[in-house]
């Protein structure tokens, strides 16, 4: 199932023993383009404290009631390493966070989730969690909230800005950027895969893609009501002559 970052912003989170707050934003890495943390506003429960929740700890999403269930207790969350929203998420903090929860570190391997291509569903045995592999890669964590608005630069100019992100509920990978073309194609939005991005200039707040305006102009229509089915995805990838992520990842669904 594919969901949008804007859609889950504000969703309530329920722990095993009660509500813990609501989603403010998500942090993703710019290598695998995968959501690494939900940033949760705890409100009065923890006197306004923000906490980070890994997708590892999510049990299911109840879209009808706008709730995400978390397989942690309030006590576990309360005693988790304190998060300072005024500072970037450091590797030192992540080490402490993952060790506290007994999770496999996503940077400890070449797969999307470190030693695993997908989030393991079974209960993890801390004695079997791979040790950290030094200098495998050093990701930069970005906020979905802050990257919205980044301009999109193609081969022959700019075509609009990043409006939202489409997330795979199973893997928490960002499958598409929703681009609002606004001035170039008034009223039209398009989907572009992060795999098609050449590079991102974080200093310039721009996303560079090796595509032409004409290709984007003729791409399959996308609106907020569009159902992103596998048929739609296949048509989108066929239009750009790109291989689908479900093929590259060996995904079956």
C-alpha cells in the first residue's frame, strides 16, 4: 500500500498501553530514500517533548481512523534517549537509540534496512543483531516537511517544486516525489521516482533530474484522487523507459 507523507502528518500514534502523540514530520535518508523516523509530538503526556519512532516499531496503520499502532509501551518511549529537535540527528544518537531498542542498524549493511531488504517482522533477538560496520555509508537525514518546496531542475530548465512524498507502507521507502509543475503546466502534478534523481543540492534547495520538460509534459496524469495502482506504476515507468522498483527489489505483490 502506498501512502502520502502529508496524509499521515497529524495521525495519532497508539502505544501498547495508550496514545503517545501525533506525527509532526518524517526523517528520511538521501541514499536509500527511506523513512527512518517518525517525529512525534507527545503533547502534555511528556510535557511537549518530541520523540523519534522507528518504522521497526510500527505494527499497523489504521487509515480509516487516522491512527498508527506502535508495538512499544509508554514506559519504553518515555525512557528512550532524549531527542533534541534543535540539532541534527547524529550517528552517536542513532547508535544509542538503536541499542536502546535492540534494533538492527540500517547502516550496518548495503540493503535498505542494513542487513535486511525489508523490515523483519519477527521479534528480534539482540544477540543476533549484526554489529555496526564502520564507514559503510554516512547518510544525511532530511525532513519531509523541509524538503517540500525544493525546486525541480531538469535538462532544459525548472518545472516546479516538490509537493509531497509517496511512501511504501511495507518497507517505508519513498517511492515517488509528487511534483507540482504550477508555472510550467498550470494545475498539473506528476510523479517522479527518487531513483531517477541525478543529485540534490541541499544548499540550493534544488532537485536535479536528467529528464526533459517534454517527457514530463507527456507523462501520465496525476491528481490527488489518482489511485496509484500497479498498472498505473507500470505505465509511468514505461513512459520514462525505466525499470520498476518492484523488479529491481525482487518484490512480489
